[in-house]
C-alpha cells in the first residue's frame, strides 16, 4: 500500500492546550482535551470481503469504498461497496480493477484517480449508479498512494512532490506549485480557515526518507502556494486516514504503518484554527491502508491490512462518533 511496499513488491519507483508552547514544525502540540473521554469506538457490520488500500468517499446515502485488493496484491478489485448505516450494498463496479486509488466528490459525482495496476481516471455518477471513463491522467501522477481533495469546482491531486489541479468540466489537468516534501499515502483534507480554503497533507510516506513522516503542510489553491511547516502529527506513519477525514473543520489523523512492521490504531484530532492536536480513544484493530469517511458526525474506518508481507485485505469496520 505504500512506496515501502512498492520496493518489496517491485512495482513502482503516492482541548485545552498543552503545558508549554512548542516550536512550530519541530515538535507536537498535543492537548489533553480528549485524554478522558466517553467517546468509544464501536464495531459496525464487516465488509462482505476483505479490502486493503481501497479509496473512500462520503455521499448523502452513506460511505462508498472503491476497489482495493483482497487475498493478494494481484487480487485487484473493481467493486464498489456502499454502507448505508446498517448494511453493505454492492453498487455498479468500476470499469477497471485497482488498489491505491484516490477518490473525491465533486458535484453529484465521485472521481476516482490512479492506483495500481490501472492509472486511469473514472467518474461515478451517484444518482444513476453509472460510470464513465475519463481522459488520460498525466503520466507523472499515475500510480498508487496519491491523494485527492475537492475545493470548489476543482479537484487537487497530490503525488510525491507534484500538485495538479483537475477541472471536471473540461477534463483537463494543470500542474501547480510543488509541495515541500515528496509524499504519498498521507491524510488529505480540505478545510476553511480565516476565509481561506486550504488542503492539508499530513503524515504519509516520504520518499526522500523511505519511511513514514509526521510532516504537516497545507496548500492554498487561490494562491497556488504551500505553507511553512505546521505542528507535526503525533506520530510518523503512512497508509493513514487518507480520504478527507474532516468534520466541523477538524481533521482526523490515525491508523497507518511505519517500517519495518509497526501498525497503529491511534486517532488524533487536529484543529487548523488553533494548530493544536488532541488525543482521541484508541481503536480496536491496528492497520494501515484503510478507507475512511465521515457520515453524520461519525468517522468510519474500513478494511486495511495488518501485515507488512504476505498481506491481505481485512473486513474490519469501526466507527467513532465525533
């Protein structure tokens, strides 16, 4: 699910404050707001089959999970699963099988980009449950582990140190300012701070290090510019909650993997307005390569893997009311 796994697979070469103020970008500011909490994770109905490295999106009807792999890395799926709060329902499959894709909602459609082994872009029209294959993606961002986020009528794609703006109306890509560090498999989330739309990219696999990072930066589409380093995530990991995990302008960062074989089940909340991190309850199952979405104030974390080799997709589904 990650560039580290890529090297093994040989596939590709994507509350209240802390006790003291800490230097921005060099240490973690973690509040104690959630250290004592009545919030608990609960188990929801498992996936009908194992899925790792699927992409997810939140729609009015519920949570959608696209593709992923099952019994092995080559068991690529084209399935589309929807959780309506009670049951998993299979919807029309994607035209192509893939894992490690990115998904983002824009208008009444979900756009799915990249992945392995297919690096195409496809549009899923939710209302009529139909798919359309789009034009080719730029070759530089074709791969697994890329991140996507919607701002207004545009979708922004992040892969390694590259940033692209996608226009759904014209089906065209425009390259934008490069990110400060090259990452894939990071938390990618859209928020609005002080009247400014931002896309945060937190954690992920830093290809310059060959492992997970705790780096935290944001991109401002209106300025086509990247921020200076923000307060680091509480731990370094990739394969974290990647799919726009935002509720009421708070970003949720958790799960993931760090080389060689450490998996996480921690969860933290980041407030971009105050730049504070808060600790949330620990989940039941450590894993990375999860799909996630927030539905009506509840975070759902689905599937993933818990082995660095001989990995396979999991059926776990856990939810935390925020």
